């Protein structure tokens, strides 16, 4: 973590958001790799400890902050924005101390709140222009940036309608637009897929990914659904009861295993091709795992452990001898949910039933 005594390196860079290029003052932290850093960060209330000695470093890219409801995610964001003081410990955002530089942090950070906070009687254009002006943009730049940002989030055609008539998905896009309109270096997105249907959730996740890949803006996104973060984030931070459970790159979470996933077609001779292959492999001495327990929803997929290159030959020959078509044969990757469960198994499990139910929710892949 960079020391608050370290000098900040300032430069004027040309940044482009939604087709509008402006000069943006940019602060460079130590080695320009740490976007967020916390050290023994704690937040205690009279009866609840929301954060408990949390130490974590977050670099550029899209980072997922995952945990069950009540795990401390929103509390952490409020502290990082300088809106709520920590009980103990320290934190920096973009090299700025949250305890003393809250105003400077909020100038450089966009924030999309979890709860609906939009005025129903104004249009998306009016609201986002207002938020752009609040961020310091002059009137002409605010209007131009608003139009381009609303186009980016898919609301350009609906930009003059009152927000009160918007669907949940459209309201979420307005909240995302106001977080991006002033071209921040970092955005905090608090449960951005809340209330969205599967299609709307996929669209929102695609927008979140583009924030970094297209515009170079780093993202911290919170969610209680691990499956969302698996597809979107470069890095995942898991918190539970205010404590850090794990911080790792997504590739480390979803590393390739030695387990092969096999899917075959059915034929008139073998109407249940999966079962026929299972029996054929068993006869050849290849152990087939229970796919239903190892991979939810995989009733027509066979899982087996690859002992070496010869396993691929055995599977190929078995499928060919049965006259079946091989749809796929690939090495499995861990799902983050499985690693999350494994990590919990290694820790003290003396928690009450409510906490257990929250954990079940936190490892879901969708709703």
C-alpha cells in the first residue's frame, strides 16, 4: 500500500468516453498498480461488526466483491467513498487516504447505489446532465457527455421519457450512466443486477465489462451471485461476516482440472447415449463421476478423471464403437461457487442457521 506521505504523480491524459475526448487529471499511485488498498479495516456498530480487520489490495480491471447479504459490502463502499469513518485501520483509493481525502476521491470515482434513488418526474437526460454538472462539467460538456453516455448504456432512444415510466432494467441503466458521465477513473457498482431478469442481467454484465475494456475505467462491482462475477471479473474478493475469505484472480478460482466433461448424441440403437457410454467406459475400467452432484444441471454430461492422454483415446473409441456422435470432450473448470464452498469447509463452521442460509444464497448462479 502506498504511504500517504508518498508524493502523488499528476499528469493530464487524453481520455475518451463515448466519443467525447477531454483532458483528465490523473493520479498515479505507487507503481500505478493499486486502485484500492485496505489495511486492518474495521467498522463496528454497538451490536454488529460490519468489517473485521479487512486487508486487501485491488488492482486495475473489473473486480468482484462477493458475499451474502449483510457481509459488509455496502459498508466497505461507504468507507472507501469517505462517507463513513472506519472504526480502525486505514484505506486508500487511487492513492488517496479515505479518512482525509474523501472529497478528492469522490471527484475521481463514480458510484451506482444499490437502491432506487431516481426522481420519477424528470427524464434520464435531465437527471444525468444534473449529475454531470454536480461533478464539475460545464453545461455544454455535460449535455454532450450525457447524450453519449446514455447511448452507451442503451437509453438514447428513451432519454427524454420521465424516469417514473421506466422498467427496472432501464432505471439500472440510468444509475450506471450517472456513475460514468464525469469520466471517473474508478466506479463502484453496488448490486447492479438487482431485480433484473436473465436477459437484463446478461446485458448489464456486458456493459460492466465494457466499462474497462472500452474506456479503461476500473470497476468494483458487488454481488451475492458468484456466477455473475465468474463471467465478468478479472479478480474476485470474497467476504463473509466482514472478514476476508479469499482474494484471487478469476483464473485462479476457475483453474482447469483433470476432470473431463463428455457429451454425446442419442441414436435409435442407443436412445440413452449417455448411459451407453457410461457402461462402455466402466467396462474399459474408466471411472465415471456423478455428474449431477459435481456439475449442477448436467444430467446428460459424463464427468471422468483423465489419467493421461490415453483417456481421450479410450473415450473416442467407446463413442465410435457405439456409433454415437461426440458433442464435446473438454477439461472442466472449477466454478467459483465450488471453491467458495471448499474454503468454508476449511474454516470454523460454528455459525447459526441464518448465516448458513445466506451462504446458500451467495453461492447461487442466478435467480
